[in-house]
C-alpha cells in the first residue's frame, strides 16, 4: 500500500478546513488536484473517506482513519523536528576523553560555553592518562580525545594541534632550586632525588632523560605526587597545565635547558565522521584553546 505523505496531509486539511475549497487554498493546490489526491488515497485504502453526497462529512471508515492518521502525522512531525535539531547539534551526546591537566584547567571553560548554547546535549567527560585516552578513541568509546601529540601511534587518528604546554620543574618552595623562578637547567637537578611520573617520558628525546633513568621514586597519581613533593622528598618535571596554580607549598619553574614543550591537541578517528554535536564541541575547543594567550 503505497500511501504518500502528501495524501494524508490533504485528507487532514479537508477535515480541519471543513471542505475541499478551503483546504485547497491552504494547500496552495487547485480544488481538482486536491480532490484527485483524496481519491487516490481512498483507492489505496480501499474505502471512501468522505460521504458521496457531502464531501465534508466523514464516512464511518473516515472517522476511524482520522485519529490514526493525525497521530502518525504528529509523530512524523516530531521525528523531522528531532532530526533537524540533532543535525543542528541541539540534541544528542558528546563523549570526550582528555588528559587530566587539560580536563581540569581548559575544558571547563569550553564546557561552559557549549552547555550554554546547547543545554539539551548530554556531555560525558573522561580524564585519564594519554595512552588510555588514545585507546578509548580507537575503541570507539569516545567521539573526541584531547592529549599530547607524542602519543599518536596509529594512522587511523587525525590530530589537530592547539597549544604548546611548557615543561618545568616542580619542587617545594623550601628547595634551593626555588630561588631560580625564571628557569633552571636539567644539570642543576642531578643532585636532587627525582620522582618519575607519567609525563616523564617527555624527557626521553633529550639528555634530561637521565633524570628519570636515575629516579628513586615513581608516582603516577598527581594527588599523591604533590603530597610527596610537599614533604620535600624530591623534585619532578611536569607540564605547566598539570601544575595546580593554587598550591602555595610548591613552585613550578621553567626548564630552560633543554627548553621542552608538549603539543596539546584534539584527536578524532580519521576514517569516521563525527556527530554534529561533537563537531561543534571540537570547533569550540579550537576557538577557545587557540585564543588562550598563556600558551603558544
């Protein structure tokens, strides 16, 4: 039964307008064309919808059809509206995985702008270390991932660079190194107990890798790492974004030799389109992070 949507709309118009003449004006069709559309619908259904002698009066079959057709048209209208809304990024879900430093310092500002414009979109944010963030993206668990470009290990991933995050030394304010807030060379750290962490791999391509190779301690959890550093047990290196600016007991000092920066950006799967909602979030990230003056 090949019933056209237009035929159903014409039937409802005739009922609502109380006749074919008024309905034809509403439909912007000739009365003959509207009548032909209704006749074709009746032919498809196998029964007349309007009484023969009174074209504005429904037959018993027509009375049965009317609420069902109206229910269908309302559902169809809601479907079209939902699809258009989703295409405009107004509904749906965005799943993001990010390294903790970016998730804690930069993403909240992007989320605020996103949620203000798209309050009906569900947002799921997962923070984890860089390898896990990449793995979640490859497994299809998230739409976008934000992290360090040095962790890209698969051609299936597209990377959009955003900011460069400088690497520095973190130590207690009582440590002698704290007397050089403008910068410190890695050689000056050799006599200090070094605490290796998840970002210490950033030192690997440089002579400063000897610091992590000689590390006495290894702590990946940042909360635990800061607690140990506050006790003055040792020092470590961290990207600037990973350092809590409200910590009064520790200090972050730029590493000047070698001067290191990690490239932060957004990952997405190269061979898969992302949803309109995810694209909007990606565009907001690019817009916001590229305008962050603290990083180049």
